[in-house]
């Protein structure tokens, strides 16, 4: 297992942004042909990135479906010529050490993605993080908020494809979906022998997470039990193999993270978070944001 594979997670920031603002979709240049965006796999930290061109500067953004906002760091804002001291503070959060964190906002960030002009709206600016800087990551991009067009996030083939609005993708295997506050996406997942529950689709989480009671496993320590490059993250690593089904495909995970509660929505039966350890084998198709049916296709049983 890679050093960061099981524990790298930026969910502390994602959780902060859930209650800040409801984002509109980005105002983006109309698309009249299929757009193919390479997804680059970072083996060190187990996440995908894409390259954006902003103010004639290339920046690397982590692909994070669990983030409610588009996000850049303070140093990235400075690199792009933004004066963050003049931007409004929209909220105050806390970092892993419990210290106050000012959250600022850039109303619009003009960028180019795979040669296509986009306007990212309501971009949140977070304080710098040394370990993120070491990885060369400028921030997080939430792909389901960039386009209102049909999109296919094929993590197994490392491609993010966007079609014109009048050209939806075949869904293939389908899954019901639930959208919370118009930005976070949830799908059903079931552990062997357990009821089906809701799980948030979160490519920013290195490991999938489950409520301990749902798995009938003992939670000994929750705070600071899992460490990643952003510091102390909630959860207890559990190395009991976990058999589950997601998107009509069976998986066996060698380890998961246990939590007392998981709550990113208003669903009482939300008891999981579907991380990149599952999603890396899958493709997610969304023909229209807020659709209650999406396509989920995963590699054969592993």
C-alpha cells in the first residue's frame, strides 16, 4: 500500500463548504463538440488531478466530487494575481488543530480546461497547506459543478468527457442518485449481509468510510486516528476485509475507515462515504445535474 493511499483526505475543507453557500453552476462557454479532459493519477497521494490554465499560468487541481465548491489556496490566489486581502470572508472554519480558519471567496475565476473557456463561480480560497504545496496541488475542482452538460467521469480509463447538451451519454448500468443542496452526489452502496445505504461519492477521500455500527465493528478511537498530509483526520482505520456491492459490482476492500456518524446530507440512512479506493475502478455518468438516475459502471469483481 502506498504511504498516503488509505489516509489522504481533504474532507475537512469539504465539510466546511457544505454550509457556506449554495453554488450555481459555472457560466461556461457553450460546448458544440465533445470535450476530452485527461485525468492524471497521483500515485503518491491516491487522487486524480486536472490541469487548468488561469491567467496564462498552469495549475494542478485535485478532482474532488466531495467538495461543495471550487477551491484554491492563498498562494495560488497570489500566483494568479488575486489580492485575497480585498476579498470578503464568507465564513470561519477550523483546521485540524482547532484553530480558526478564515474562508474567503472569489466571485468568478476565468480559466481554460482542455482548451475550453470556463468561468468558475464562487471560488473559495483556503489558507496554504505545506503538504498540498509539496504535491503541487493548487486546489480542488468539483467536476459536477463545472458543466451543466452531460459528463462522464471514467476513472478506470482516466478520462473526463463532456458532451454537448443535446448529446446525452448512454447510461448503461444505472443507479438511483440523490443530490444534496444541488452539489453533493449520493448513490446506494451495500456491505455484504447489510441493508443498502446511501454513500456520498467522494473522489477526494483516499479510503471509503462507514459508520461503525452499520458494520457491527467496534470504534475505539475516532479523533486523530487517521493521519494524512493535511494533518489529523477523523476516523479509525479498520483492517477487516469488507465485502460490498456498488454500481452492480462486487468489491472486497482490505481496509476501511470507521466513524461514529457520517452526515453529509439529510438522509437518515446515509452511512457511508464512497472513496477513490472504489471509484478508481468505476465510471460515473451524469447527463444532467440533479438527475435522479446516473450511470455507474465498475470493473469486474476484485
